[in-house]
């Protein structure tokens, strides 16, 4: 009973966390470049003093669905889709480098190229600054070029090149801020050749139907684990009554 109680108790806790992951995935079904988060749990003995029968359900974090989302053409100059295993480098809120597949870019109030979430996009020399312009374009190789304000179309000039790395899913992990980071010991390798698809966006890879089915399954698992704890409590009370009657 002791083992069953610990498994049910920690299992319910992990299932509740998994429900949170699934809910977050559903909330981002329309977010450009979003990769669905994965939730998994396994059993592990409780370390330290106590009964050897006590086992916890332990969840794993940082996993994500590596499948690419569909690419749609938007025709918008600031929209890009990353090719292959490409990841766009951005500056996180804490100043560190993060990576994203979200290519719906914008020019912020500081004149910097930024993601829709507000993270400055990094180029080879740091955050990409965009001078006042009449036209802006992003090339297949990530080169950002502009036609300065008041100048003719023949004065187009390159101002930066997007920093795009090539990284497989096994080298990356998701951070609490939603950005991805390289795992310890991994190096950022610049992507060679054409790295982006201009005027297009990668959609979220979340399958809404699968996510809804998972939410129903997880809800039922949570209810089952709570019922198990109640059953164990009733059994313990019945056992205590028997002992008092002897």
C-alpha cells in the first residue's frame, strides 16, 4: 500500500504537469514556428532514509516534437521560414543567446529587427539595426538589405546578415522563456548556403486533434490516480478499525 500511495500521489502530480504542457501546446497551435513540448514520466525510488517500497513518478522536461510545421507563403517582407535544421539566433531577456523558428519579424521602436515576442534578432555583429528606409528585403542567405529613405531603388545596400545556425533536435533544449538553447558541450555551427525562405512562415507543428485527445486521456489518468489515493485511504481506515477491535 505504501508503494501504491507514492506512485498514485506523484503520478497525479506529474499528470497535472503534463496537462499544463498539453494546454500550452493547444494555446500555441497558431504560433509561428512553435514546436510542441513533450511530457514524459517514469518511476524512480525515493532516495534517503525510509521504506524501500517508496517510489516517485519523475517527469522529464525539455523534450520537444522535432517535426517541422507546414510552410505558408505570406508575401510579407519581414516574414521568413527557416530551412532544414536552421535556427534563428535572438537575444533573450537575460542577455544570453537563444534560438527560435519563429520568423514573423518586425522593426521595434529602437530600430532593431526583432521577433513578434520582442527578442532582438542577432546578426554576425550583434543585434540587427535597421536604418530608416523606404524598402527592406531579406535574401535567401539571410542578408538584410534596405533602400535608404529618400534614395532610389538602385541604392539598395546590405546592412546585416541574420545569424542562423544548423542544429539537430538532440543538440537543443527548450528554456523556460520558450527559446531554445544548445545543450552543454554543443557548439553553434553557422548554416551554410541558403538558410531562409523569404516571404514565408513556418506554422506551429501542434496537431490540435492529437492534443485534445491527449488532454482527455490525461484528465482521466488524473481522476484514476486520485480515486486510487481515496481507495488506499479507505483501506487504511478499515485496517485501523480492525486493529482497534482486536
